[in-house]
């Protein structure tokens, strides 16, 4: 018989398993044998509980439970004693508390030993809890807001591009410089910016880029723009994406106009009056002439230190030696500016790492290593080369060990660990990496 368990109490029961009932209980209820399959679908605390439950409110903390079997004489309906005696099983709970309030004290505090609670006190506690939760949430919001304000203050980027990469002023930990990126490609090339007051163009050269303020440093060749604040070197910082009138050279090429010789030129790009699709504007070296040419190998060839390829050699017209010399000079100047910028960023990255690494970079040091020359270990000297902000370790290149008579491979070491017994032997000369 398959029936739900939530019905009359059972007298005896034990585990049962069969093909029809993989997990069940076989039990007796009076003179009836029951085979029960327990449905666990309602055992998550819902309203349709799988088992009968009786709630008993306790006065103290339950310490132990046990089953007690008792017998009671049965009586007939007319009040006479029956021949058989009924067996009764009860659950006994041992309760005890240590250093607990007495019953009277509990009542005075609003505790009802029967299990009922004072509704007023309960509602009041709920209100108090709600108020506490509101206050806590307000406090958390205030703390969170203050933390965000402090974080904004700490991570606020500097506004002066000239000092934005100084270790004590920047929020950056290092510089990832990409000379082939959109900002890096512009360094070294000529630039013209329009002067609205005078109506003409001011020429200069892009010499640096600041990744914090996203501005480029322009060094004017001769005259400066009237609206720019320049330093003693005739330099100023401009946000090129915000400037309307800007022309920037992007390539050095051999350019060919039909009927003329191949001539060295610069490709100029501008947002105002740009060349139509598939064409570029070029300016020829050694002359004041400009042209708009098709951007393909038939009209433009790469200018690599004046190298002439077979296509250019086929043209029998004489090339201008003075223009070629000017183009080579421009190419050299562009590369020099790029090299200066790369060196500048390398120095700033080194200074940032050195500031994070307790100014140990470049120092000649002596440390103890127990992972070499087993089992004796070795005291070795070396030079600190790099610092990793993520690992918080220093890269050390070692000298020849006096004890082992060999040179150990470079390794990343936590120089702050006490077991290494760090000792600085020599500091680098000031201004020297």
C-alpha cells in the first residue's frame, strides 16, 4: 500500500527496499502493516511538510532527550478495568541552564515561559532593529561615500603635463610606451597650427606625449601662436584632438608627378580641407610647391634614407640633390626626437619603479642565499636591475661567488626578507642608471 506518511502515528518501523520502493519504510500501525515511500519534495521548510510535527515550548535549554515507555490500564466505556494494559511511549527532555535568570526575573523582563511573547515588546524590538538597520545603512553609505571621495582624491590625474610623470606626483606605477600607437606615431613629426588672431599658420615639431593629460608637447620653430603659453624653450602643450586647425606630417616619400622626376616629399594630413578618398596631400622638399597625388606605388614610394628602388631608377629625369639632402636631414631629426622621447619614458619608468622599490635599483648589494651551494648556502654580491610591483620582488644579477667560484643565474628576490640579510655595498652615481 502506497500512502503518505503524514497520517496516524506508527508503532514500529524499519528500513525497506524493493523494486517498486527503492527507499522506504515498513511499519505497523495497530494491526495494520504499512509500506511507506517518503516523498522528499516538501522537505525544504514549506507548508506541505512530509512528517507530522508537534511543537513543545521549553523553559530552559534542552540538554538531553530520551524515550520513556510506560503502561496504563485500559478502561471500558462503562468505566470498568479492561484485561489488557496499554503501552505508552513518551519523549523526555532534560532541561537546565547555568547562571540563568530565575523565573520571576524572566517574567519581569517580559519573558513568558509558556512560549508566548509580548507583542508590544516584540513590535518595539522590530522597530528598534529597523532603526538600527537604517542607521547602519546610512553609516555604511557615508563611509562608502567618504572612501570614494578619498579614492577620487588619490587617483585624480595631474593637470600639469610637464610634471605629470614625476614619481611623487603621478598615480601611475609604470609607463607602457608604444611608439607605434596613435599618440606615439606623432612624435618627431612636423606640425602646423592655425592662429585665429593673425590668420596664418605657426610651424613646430611634436617632441613628447603625456599619457596622463593626453596632450602633446609642441616646440615651435620660429614664431609662436598668440594664444599659447610657451616656456623658455618655445614649447607648449596642446590637446591635438581638441584643435580644429592642425596639419601634421605623417610620412616621408618619393613623390612622382607626371612629366617630372621623382622628388622627396612629406605627406601632410589635416582635418580641414583633407584630400579626397584614395589621395594624399604632399609638400615637396626644396620648393614651396604642393600637390594632391593618388596614394599608390605608382605615385608614392617609401623614402628610406634616400634609397632609390628600381621603379625610381627607371625614370631618367635628374633628381634634385639638394631636396634629397633636406629630406635625409628631416628623417634624421624625426628619428632623433623619437629616440629622445623613448629615452625619456624609459627614465621615468625606471624612476617610478625605483620609488616603489625603496630606491634599490642600480645598487650593488650583498645577500645571503640558502638555495645555492647546497647544503652550505652562500653570501653573494650583485646588482639590482629591476623591480616588479606585482610580485614585490627585485631582479638581481650576481657576480662570481668567492666560495663556489662560479656565477649564479639572475633571479627575482624579495630583498626585504630577513633571511637574505641585505647589505648595500655601493649606490649608483646620481643621474646615472
